[in-house]
C-alpha cells in the first residue's frame, strides 16, 4: 500500500485532548463526505455533513461545559442549541467557539435538513453545488477544531485536515501491501497521478515505482516524475525522494480521468 512519507500528524493526535469517542466519529464523517464527493454521490455526502455537525456540536458543548461526553449527541433543536453558545462568557471562550463555528455548522445542517437531503419532497435535489459547500464547510469546521484544541495556526490546521482526508479511487485496487491501477493501457504518468490522488500527504518515490512496476527507477524518475514536476502536476522532492500531487494535478485527474473516480 502506498503510504505518505513521514506523516507529521495522526488521527490520535489531531485534536489534542478531545476523546476518541468524539474524535473518531468526527474524522470518520469527514472522510465519508470526501469519499462520497469524489464518487459524485451528492446525497450521502450531504447527509454525512449532518453527522459531522452533530459531533462537532458535542465537542463544543463538552468544551464549554467542562466535561467530555462519551459519544456524539443530537440536540432537539440544532439551530437554538448553536445560538446558545453565544451566551457563554466571551472572556473565557473565543468568538470562534461562541459564534463563528456554530454558525457555519448551522449552515451545513440547513443543507442536510432543507435542501432535498434529509426529507422526501423538498424542492431542491441533492447536487454538486450543495455537496461542494458541505465538503468545504466540513473541512473548515474540523480545521477550526484542530486549531482550537491543538494550539496551531489556521494554516497549519488546514494542512493537517487536508493530510488526513483520503480520496477513494475505484480504479486503484489494494491487496495487502500491494496497490495497482486496474486500467489496461494507461500511461505511467496517468497511473502515477491516480495513485497520488488517493493518499493524503507525501508519497515515497519507491512506493510509486513498486505500484506501477517500472523496470528502471531512474528512467521513471526522469520520464515521469521530473516531467510531471515541470508541468506542475506534482511536487517532486528529489532530496527526500517523495512526491505530492498539486492542485493542477488534482484538476487533471478530476477532468481527464474522471471516469475512473466514479464507482
């Protein structure tokens, strides 16, 4: 299996003191949102936004109350419960805890309940536009919780969340420690981009060579990695022999290889 080289964060450390009973469901919901979004499954993606918000609410509520809940809970009236955070002492809790994060959660929950996702017969069908907002908002909420509970900058928190969200690529098959692109005739460049699109963070050059079964690592480096680096599809770190897909590389995969992202 392709592994990110030298990971700097793990699910066990991403949220500091937040207990696993809340941390794990939060990260699971985020990954489900990202996975369904990548597969163009808009309704499941949006529904998981509701799960994430309920878990995030429980984390903030526990923080304000000074006692950690053992598992996520759903308030009877989500909107009112979020507004209740404004009543907390602003000398003790920052604006993000009292106002900003709860209001972002309210917007995501509104999509889950009133945009054709949570109930039959609503006037808006689940769609790419709403799912895009849910994914971006979910990542923002988790990054903000990381910033609050792990004492890092906004930039660092965003990078941490991006590094933990993995995309599922149906065309990439894994068995044990082996990973293969199951598309006959696909070029080495395209195989490499598909393999990089899924894992989060840096990927070792050696893992890619093994995955694509190139017979000569030096030629693979010269003809695939260096050229893709020059085209800005990847960032190739020659010193540490590791590779990271760039936003241009992600765009290439999602536009030109889109058929291989849908289950």
